[in-house]
C-alpha cells in the first residue's frame, strides 16, 4: 500500500495532466457532433471487427455440427423425393417401382479406392443401422455403388469404378435400357453398353438408373453422354458416360433400403423355376 501511495505522489503531476486531458477530450466530443460521430464510428469499427473474428472462430469450430445437420436434412429431402411420382414422365395411376417404401440411411465414406480395377469404399455404418448387402449407395450428385459386405459398425461398397460392377441404367429421355459398366480406364467416366441402335442418343443426354433394377430407385442421376460408339460384334451402342460424381472426392452418402426388393426377387425366381 505504501508503494502505491509513493507512486501516486511521485507521478501526481502526470496523472493530473492525463485526467484533465481525458476530461477535456470528453467535453470536446460531447459538445461537437462531428467529433462525437467520428468516435462512435471508430468504436463500432473496432467492436465490429472483434465480433467478426469471434464469429469466424465459432463458425470454424461448429463446421462439423453444421455439416451433420445439412447431411441429415439432405437425407430427409431424399426420402421425400423418392416417394414422389416419376418426374421424367407422368404416370396417372401407379407409383414408381421400388420407390414408395424406400428408406434412406445416412453414412460417411471413411475409405475410398479409385486407382485399381476393382475399387471399394468403406462407410461408417453397418448392420446395427439397418444396412444389408446389395443396398444401393448414392449421394446428392448421383450413384456411388452397391453394398458388398457388412459388419455391425461398417460396410464395404462396390464402387461403380469396379470392372465387376454392373448396374441397370437408361436414357432419361426414353425407356431404352443398357448395362452400366466400367472399363477400368478413367475415374470420371463409365460405360453404358447393350443400348439398341434404335435409341436416339446424342452427346449431353442424361443417363439415370433404370426401372429394372432391384437396388436403386428409378431415375437416380448417373451422368451425361460424352461419346457414342458401335460395338461391331453386337451392333449395339457403347456409350461413354461422364459421371456427375467426382468419385475421388466423396463424403456423406445415402444408403437406399428397398423393402420391396426381396419380395420381387422371390416372385421372379419362382417364375423362373416354373419355366
């Protein structure tokens, strides 16, 4: 305490000067509107900058929760979308095959291979979340692959960039179907084969999942036509399809659970046995 009094006594003139200076500045600002507006503007600039920095920091640390919320909202919207009528044609009575009872399970890719001929993904959900073999996997851009194997907490997915992958697909503007395969060359393109020459195809046409698939709902996006060839042996089209998805950069995905699949397969297998 004695040291404080000693400091105040030794610096009394300086402290008195500073006090008078602050009082005079305060009186000047209060009595002149121009000076007052400048001070307020400067204070707002400083506090606004601080608030902006704090907000940026908070947003950075909240990115994960915001991404999770967006992913769950997308999943909810996908579920609503799959329960609507076919948007590429207007059926009057029936709904799209395999869509009405489709559920959507949200997951995230934790491993992704794309540099081999047989590529797979691993997602962080499994049988405890309702995921089973042969379920379709998509994201907001289009199809990703098909569930291959499942453990309680994880699942592996056969990527569409797999030479063994084969998925029913069609031209969006018509009902001409083919098989979607991959030739093992480019990560940005797959091939649609066995498309009849009667189909009118041209560059830029959209390719979507077909109605003959027991795995994917009809009309899920795949990509657009880049090049068209004719297979000499079969006389069918071979189409290079530029994927909507960047298969080298995948995050959240949606696993499609089709409750009608097993019933359809059992019915069709019974018909084959009768034949």
